[in-house]
C-alpha cells in the first residue's frame, strides 16, 4: 500500500507542476491601495500626550500670550514640569 501512495503522490506533484503555468483556474488581479501621504502641516490648539495605559502624560498648548507651553504630568496626574512663566533658556552660542 505504501509504494502505491508514494507513486500517486509523485504523479500528482508532477501533474500539478506541469499544468500550473497554464492558468487553468483564472485568478483575478490584485492591486495595492494608493499610498496616503501624511499632511505637510498639522494644526491644532493643543496636543495631548498619553502613555500606553491611556493616561495623560503631557500637553503642548498655547497660553493667552501666544507662547507655547509644555506641561508634563506624573502617574497621579500632578504637574511635574511646565514651561509656563519660566524664563526662556537660550543656547550657549547666543549668550
């Protein structure tokens, strides 16, 4: 029984390999979707940074004077850093 199974397996493989290039079963063509390009400019009044758990870790906003403000929060939601009402630190090359 085993030699017969091996013979049929080899014959089926040879037959399949021989007729495969002739497209007996017509397949439809598939085309990739058009690639969506990211916008060059993104505008928002505020950005919220969240961690993996979905808790707010920081914000980037604009204050009443029109200056950008970065605020960072700890795990309990308390402010640990804010750039609001702090002096601007200039790079050493501009001092």
